[in-house]
């Protein structure tokens, strides 16, 4: 499926089922080929596993481009001056950053490391928004030296640090805690009053005064209410709150666009988020939105190899794979749900629990799965792993982190290599 063809479907429907019996959790363009094998970006999944090993993250490049284009179109068709800012924390990879820069998205970075990656990925510093609730002096100096386009100020302490760095004329947004709470998991909610993020709403006017007094150029207000937001009415409330804090030219409403991790989830299309966000923002303001997860999550499938199938009579069957909490810690952090299939044998004949290889009983990827007669040596496909898998990957049990591979039109290219054991000792002194 070409990116242009996918774009229209995304803009209109948001999450359509794919042909060949594949659910909408898989990347656009995925299919079961004539041999019954999953294809990702036109590439046979078993061949991918053989060439690059497992576990590994496989991204359909056309999927990412289609989602970026659909999101930009949804907002600009309704407000030509609006901007889509890629929240790079979802997938901080230079190849992805280069792709989104090509698609005309701006970029949000939340640390000195993400700033470094964005610049390496081809972003101009003027296109960057620097986030973070506790930016260090070194990070602020790094941002100022790079001449980033905008710093999102999170506290009075940060205003004081910028004043000490003589950041006169630096463009900033003031992040507030708006007291707007979506229906989402507590660990990915950020808009409540009791939050480590942002200036309390009651202190917003004083923060604006302090920033302007420090010589900063206040462009407007910013807030982010959380992730996986399905109920869009909260954005209308948020828009009213931010617009009421002053007649600044910019209103930034964060991201939070929901994605489908399982077949029962049907996230709204980008057009619905655009309508909700713009509905409460005056026409003379520039709206910024910051999607991250929604641009990359469903673009990726993580492939594993099954090592052990352990049946405990009268209890359950465990299917152990060669990865787990080192490459996808989200199920352990906040009970994130995923689905899985044997890559060349789709079906649900055997109830089982899919677990990782790590020395933790909590290393469970899918607690209640159903696979088609799982066997050692099978390649297991877990879709919708494109957001926060690579970003949160770790070396627990001294396991090297997986590679990242981009797939397009039947060609696969390695964009991040697999770590080696030598990498694990590279920082030893």
C-alpha cells in the first residue's frame, strides 16, 4: 500500500481493518502472503527474522509517512497556520526523525539527548521545542547554544535558571497544569492539578510576568493532559482554559492521540482530534499539537522466536520468547495490553501466556493470549510496538538491545544495529 493511498484511508476512517484477515493493529500495507506468512512493508516476516535475528523492531516506513501526512492534513485543512510537532520521546531514532523532518513536522525534544538526536536526524534547531520538567543548566545552555526555536518553561525555578543564563529574547511557552483529567491510566496522565508537570494554573499569570521580566519572549501557553485519550471533549475544555490565560499568539495543546493496541480499540481519526482541539481556540491563535505515539505505534511489529512451550496441566500454557521486559517494558509498567500471532500460522487455538526470558515473574508480555499451536522455533509477531519499545529498551540481565529495521516496498534496511556484548562494557573504566 503506497503512502498516498494510506493517507486518505487514515484521514477518513482512522483505523480500518487490513485485507486478508489482519486487524487494524498491524502496520498499513501488512498482509498474509500466499504462503500464509505475515508481510511488513512488503517484507516476509520469517525472512526478516532470519536476516536480522530476534527480537527486533520492524517498522513499515509507508505507515509512518501516511500517519504524518494524515495528521498534518487534518489540522491544516481546518486551520492553515497550525503545526504538528512530533513528540520524539515515543520513538527517538535518527532515522524516524529524518523521516518526519522530510514530512514537514516540527519536533519536540524532552532532554539534551533527544535534542542531540533531532539535530543528528536533520532537524534545524529553529524547528525544535525543548520540553522537560527539570531541565538542567547544562541542557538549557545546550538548547540556547543550538538556538532552538522554543523552550517550554515548566517552573519558576526554570525561569530563574534561564535568567541566570542571560537568555534574553529566547522564545518560550509556559506549561501549565490545567486541571483537566482524561480517562486514562494514572501513570500516563499529566494534566491533573497534582502533577510534576507545569506551573499550577493559579500561578500562570505570575509565571508569565516572571518570564517576561527575565527578558523571555512568551509566545503562548502549553499543556499536555496525558496519553491514550479517546474522549475528545477534554480537548475542548483544555482549549478554553489555555485561551483564557491571555491573548498570546500560540496555544499548544500537547498530544495524547490514542492508538489501537488491541482489536477492540478504535481510536478516533486525526480529523476528530483536529475538530476538538480547534473548536475552543480563537481563530487568531496558532494551534500546536504534539502527537508521538499515534505516528509510530502501529507502524511496528516486534518479532520474537519462541524458545520454550511449557504446559502446566490444569493451570496454563507458558510460551517463552527471546525478549520481554528489556525490549517492551510497557506491560510491566502500566498493564499495557498487546496481541500476538505466530507469524506464519495465524489463529487462536491454544490459550497461553506469553512471557519473556528475564529473571522476573512479572516479565509477562501478553497475559491471556491465544496462538495457533505454538512450538519452539516459531516466529512470534507482536504488533503496535512502535511507541516506547525502542525508547524504553534496557539491558536487564545484560541483554543487548534489539535492532531497528525499516521496511518499504519489499526492501528492509537496518537503521539501528543490535547491541553487542562489547557494547555492554564500552563504558567501563
